[in-house]
C-alpha cells in the first residue's frame, strides 16, 4: 500500500511518516507537488503550519485533489490537514478542499493554543483505535455545518469542537496521532487497515 504525505511546508513529517510506516505492507513517501501526490493508494495531509501558507501550496492542484478524493481516493487529514478539508479559515486566505462544509475559526477559550493531552468523545467510527487521551497542539478548530460528519468531539475550557470528521474514506482529526503514543499508532493502523480491506 502506497501512502503519500503531501508536503505543503508544514513540520512534523518525519514522526508522522514513522507512525504510518508501523502498519505492515505500507510504503510511505513525501511529495511536494499536489498533483503528483495523487498517484497513491492513500493521501495524508499532515499537521503543523498556517492555513494560508498551506492553501497557497495546495492551490495549483486544488481541483485535481478535490476530484480525486471525491472519486474515492482515501484521505487522512491531521490537525492543519483536517482544517484544509474545510472551505475556508479565519487563519489566512486561500481555499480549502471543501470536502466538508464549514469554516475554521479561532478557539473560543482563555488559553490559546490548546496544547497537551485531552480526551475524545468517540463515535463508533473511531472505536477500533481505543483512543482515550490524545495530543493536541492548535489555536484554530473546524466548525462543521453538517453535524452528521462529526465522529468525535473534544472540549477545551468552554469550547466544544470536532475532534474528528468523516465521510466514507475521508477522515480528518484535530489531534496529532504521531504525538499520541500507542493510541495514535493504533489509530493510524486502524485507518490504514480499514482502507486496505
């Protein structure tokens, strides 16, 4: 199974590639070109970075990526990667993929960014990973306009926001599996195994 990390200048690629590679039979590669990144079995949009800069790197292949994912290419978005799956963001200009309707807005809490471990109220779609507590590092969150796509919630102070959104083979998570120890590795493995079968 070929898994491609689309590199839009965000950090954390090494630890994420390592977590993905723990699944047997998975070959991980990194690709900076948004169109070439689509020549894969699974597309991964990594976290860390700002929406505006990432959207600019995505722009030359935006329509092709949107079409490929809509046509069934499995896709995992992590933190900023999940935010890029939405329409737009208050963090910067540019268009997201629009795979989920909604906008990315700043956390409504006293302490921003939200950094550290927090629990996920899981939906059945995430149960296989037995998540429990996972690691977050973000200042912005997705506000989904379609409640049915939200498969996990997290609360930071008084702000309750989607921890995970899903439609078919497209899954976005606000937390960082690659920083979430054994639970994060289980999560990544469960997603890749599910896609494979």
